[in-house]
């Protein structure tokens, strides 16, 4: 009796290992994909619209978000920032903007953006996609380009 049980167990383990291997592969593929939805991001952005515009050089209660990616915090010309925002000297990227809007008061203590935060990660991911599509000139060279061949190739 003992030995039959052992053999059965052995066979079961082998089957589990085979199917386990397949499952791991499937998970890897799923994890590599970053899914974001610009349309949903636009809806999240409504929370920001009371205070921010996307047009360059225009301000409301908050500074324009045009060109926000790559900008250093507190440097938009003509906007009266808090001391905290200017002294933070954070370069705005997907990661830093997301961390800031998750909990503005915690990320930059004493900054004056009166906004409670977007706590849902997926909403922030969608919002970043929307901002990327709407705060920079699609024809502009990449910010880290050398600018050597900015002129159009043909005229
Ligand atoms: C109630 C008004 C208000 C709302 C709503 C608001 N903001 Fe702000 N935001 C501000 C103000 C004011 C500042 C400047 C803060 C300071 O100087 O301390 C600011 C600053 C910022 C900055 C830094 C800008 C820079 O030039 O350094 C970013 C990025 C930003 N907000 C993004 C957002 C996003 C994204 C949302 C929506 C999820 C949002 N804000 C919602 C008022 C607001």
C-alpha cells in the first residue's frame, strides 16, 4: 500500500511541475505589458482642470502644465510658487509627477497645491499617458537630443 501511494504522489508532482512551468511563462508576458488608457486619463485630468491649463504660458490657480516633463519644479516663468516648491528642485518625470499627485502634501511638505491626491495607481498611470500626449510638441526633438540637426531635412 505504502509504495503505491508514493508512486502516485510522484506522478502528481511531475504533472504539477509541468503545468507550473507553463503558467510562469504566461505570467512573464502579462507583466511586461504596461497598459494605460489616454481616454480614462483625460477623465482623471478633469480634477486638475480647475487649477491647471495645458496651453503654454497660461496660468490659473496653478501653473501651465505645458512642457511639464523634464521641467524642474517651481520654474515656470511668471508663476508665484511657494518656497517649498522652488526649493524642492524636483525634475518632473512620469515617476515624480505620479508620486507628487498621489499625495501632494506628503511628497512636498508645505507646497501650496490644495489638492488631496489621486490615490488609485491605475488612475495615475492613465493620467500620465494623457499628460504625455498633451503637454509636449510631438514634432519637437527629444529633450536629450543634441539639437545639431534640428532644421528640417528638406525644404
Ligand atoms: C486647487 C488647485 C489645484 C488642483 C486641483 C491641482 N493643482 Fe497642481 N498645482 C496647484 C498649485 C497652486 C501649484 C503650485 C504649488 C506651489 O507653488 O507650491 C501646483 C503645482 C503642480 C505641479 C508642479 C508644477 C511646476 O511647475 O513645478 C504639478 C506637476 C501639478 N501641480 C500637477 C497637477 C495635477 C496632475 C493635478 C490633477 C491630478 C493637479 N495638479 C491638481 C494647484 C492645483
